[in-house]
C-alpha cells in the first residue's frame, strides 16, 4: 500500500483546524478530490484547495464509493476526510472493505481525537497513578445497539476513567447506568460540547447534578461526557514515578530517601 496515489483516509481533528496533522494538511493540499464529513469537519479545512470538494453528509456508502473509486482509477489523488481520528467511530472499515475488493491501495492518517482534545480542554490527565490507569471510550446503546457485555452498567463496574460519546441526548439514562454500575453520586463528571471549536462549552459537576446542568444548558449533541476521579480539581494524591527523585530508571539514578 505504498503507491503514490493511494487513497488516504485522513483524520481532521476535533474541530480546531490547526489540530489537523502536518501530513494531513499536506495531503489535502495535494488532493485532486476531497470527500469530507461536512456535518462535523470545519469548513476552513476544505477552503482554497485545488481539488474537487464533496460534502458526504447527505451521501450513503455507495455514493461515496462512486466518487472515490473512479477518481482513483483516473489517476487522481483522493482524500477521504473524517472528523477526529478515523479509528474511533470513524466508519472507515466498510469503505476499506470495498477498496480491498477492488484492489485499490489506501493509507490511514491518524488525527487528534475528540477524546484527547477533551482532556486537553479540561487541562487534565485521563490516567493518574493509583487513581485510574485505564480509559474506557464508549457510548450508550441507542439507534446503534451495543455488543453484549458492553453496556454502561457493566463497564462502570471497573471504576476507570470513562469517555462517553454520542450519548449526551440520553444523559439521564447515562447517569442512571453509571450509578447502577457502582460510581458514587459524588463522582466528578465533565461535559464538553463541540470541543476545540470557537463555541465550545464546558460543564463541571458530579453524577448527582450533571444531568440537570445539561438539560438547563440545552446541550443535545456533539458533546463528550467524561467521568472519573481523575477529573477532580485538586493536586494528584500520588506523584508519578517518572520524575520522582527517589525513583531510578534507565536514564537517571534515584537518590535514597533521607
């Protein structure tokens, strides 16, 4: 898959147009055809490009492929621009399966995920020593069902950091599931709407009050629900070993505690 004119699936990032990768930006500039997710990708990313531009928001899979495949066979450089990182709820595998069937080479260019952009916006880590070393990225079942054993109640039993996507319109059910799974009512929760966009909004609360905040703010889509003790606005209870002066590793000899 190293051919110069491979079809490229490019992650556009979470919304801020400067959060696309340098490689992704270069491929956009070089492309003869760009098909982008118009409902989520910032328009500025597809302005002033030399290539033909198509918004896929109103297209189904066959229509997207009917643009991509003939363009590639005509020798054109094709970019399929997805929001965030294509690997997370990106719907690329169904497109890739058809390209494989046609013998068309492709490459996937990662992007900044809305999950990591949410952590950056909240100025926090998603993992903290002795608090949480596991991140669960998931959604609540809605029109898209969840696989067996991946319901929120089951996942909540791990008490890990959770980032819940595509579920803000079910916030009351989300809270109910998380409480049923064992998260205490005082567990910190943050909701970030349209992360990294100019009109981003944040809500901070706990499982006891976040649903009411969301309803009052009128947030119904394009928001991430972050849950876990790592979100507490306080100094970490345990410091990382990486910079602990008493901790030795391959690049530094730690000092003995006095």
